């Protein structure tokens, strides 16, 4: 089955999200709050990078040079949402984003798991297995923290900051409009309600009417934080384009 | 934080073996962190995670009287010799 441009746009947006989420999570290597978490969070980051590779292959076909595609593309070709471009240097923010993102990610993979395209279906089914664990990990950490005064305050602050960015994730962008639902599932925007219900269940009812995407949010436009993460992940390849690692 | 001991069992007839330990704030966290810290490369097909405080332990003084019991270390040589002698005489 050949994917059309709108379907590829849906998958590219997802791939770029996964790639940057993985890159941002890896920033906690060596500095997570405790050793066991350090390893677990980095391992989850690797899973997300693995999902990005699988999605980039679907977008570009199996002969795609993944490194060239992932690291060499012009910044104007990126379609990530701004949530994954955020630095989140506070652990509370990183943890809350982990939960918000993975809950959305779960719904996105579920939508793809019913695809008429068997390659898409296979990637989704594999990813769902990993996501089941990712979500359990995020919930277990939050369960341990909820009820502690300082934790509740910091989680609340992180939610205030991140929810507008998180709802913006559900805009797949103009290029994705009209994508075949039998291939990529329902439009991303339709997943926002089930996601909100999950957020309400986890953190208590939120005032959704006042949660608006940040002004100017557009997957075709890079946020102010993109260059920093993009430069960092290109550090090696910028020094030596032929380097292998 | 509590300390947990992690045991893994490979596919097949191997028994559960001690894989290591970790600190975790809750039992659920112990389980999810044990998965990443000790089983992320498919080192086991089944996993036990046990709160160290729940393990019954015996110290040296409890086990010491068993150290000096040479008569319990039977290598079977004596029995083998008697069987051989019986075979030869019959």
C-alpha cells in the first residue's frame, strides 16, 4: 500500500514528536533524581527514539537514510509540536510531560493499530506494548508523589505551564487534513477529548475552556526552544558528517 | 525508599536467580524500575521483586553449628567399597 501525502504528514508529525521527546528525555541521563530512575527514564527515551525510526521508515520507505532524515533535514521540514521542543529542566515538569505525552501517544498508536496498511499496523502494535509500560512507569511515579505538599505544588505548576502546549499537540497541521482514516485512524484532533478525560482522571478536573494552545502554535513553525535541542543532537554530525556512532 | 531484591527466571528449566537489588518508593515503582534496571535486555522471562524486609534471613551464628560436621559430607566412597566387596564375594 502506498501512503499518500496527507497520511505521510500524519506519520511525520508523529515521528518528529517521538524523536524530540526521546532527545529531551535523554537529557536526564546521569541527573535524574535517583539512580534507578535515571536508567528507566533513559531507557524510555530509547524506546521513543526507536518509535521515531520506525515512523521515519514508514514516511520515507525502507531505503531512507534514517540519520540523514532525522539529523540532516532543513529545520523548515520539521513538523514537531512545541510540547516536545520544551526543555523541561525541572524534574516535575519532565515527569508531567512524560505522563501527558505518553497518554496522548497511547491514543495515537491505538488509532494507528487499526490501520489497513499492515506495516503501519505492525509498528503500532509493537509500540503499544512498550507504551503500556511507559504509562505504568509515569503513573507509578505520580502515585508516589501525589499528596506530598511540595510535589503537588510543583506538579500543579508544571500542568499550568504544559497543558496549553499539550492540547496543541492534537493539531496535526494543514498538510495532514483529509488523511485516509482507514490508514491513519481518526484525525488527531478527535483524540483530544479522550485524552482530556484521562488528564481529569489523573490530576482532577481541569478548566479546559481556558486552556488554549499558545499563540502562533503551528507544527510548520519552530518554537524558540527548537534550535537549542536541534544543535545539541547534531553536535557530532556537525563536527564530522561521516562519523559513525 | 525501601530496598527490593530482584530475581529473574530464564526461559526453560532454570530456577529463579538473584539479579540484583534496587531502592524504590512504592512496590509498583519497584516493579517498573526493576524491569528497566534488570530485565530491559530480555534477561528473564519471569521476574520476582521482593521487599528485602520480607526475606527471612539466618546469620552466621545460626548456621555455624553446621560447619563442623564432616560426617554429613558423605562422598559415597565407603558405601561404594562395601558394594564392590559384596559383588566380588558373591
